[in-house]
């Protein structure tokens, strides 16, 4: 299995949120809020994130926040 690492993009958001919901948090926002969430997330210059992909599916997520 080859894992590809790449910068988190808008098309990864639903899978990232599901992954976080499944493994870390009970909260899962409704899909009609995804656009707003992405705009706020991606506009933060101090947040840097990657996803791990296998065959186009998000299998991992990581972020660094520089304060």
C-alpha cells in the first residue's frame, strides 16, 4: 500500500471531518456548512495541514498551527 501525502484541499474536507468524527470527536457538522468551514480553515495563514491518501481516499490527517 502506497500512501501519498499532499496538502489538504477542499475536496478532502468531507473525508477529513468524517475521520475526525470517527476517531476524535462526537461533533460532525452538517454538510451544508462545509463551504463556510473550508473558507474559514483555508484562510488561516498559520494553519498548515496534510492528508494521507490511498487510492484517493483520506486515511490520515495532520495539522500544525503556528501561533
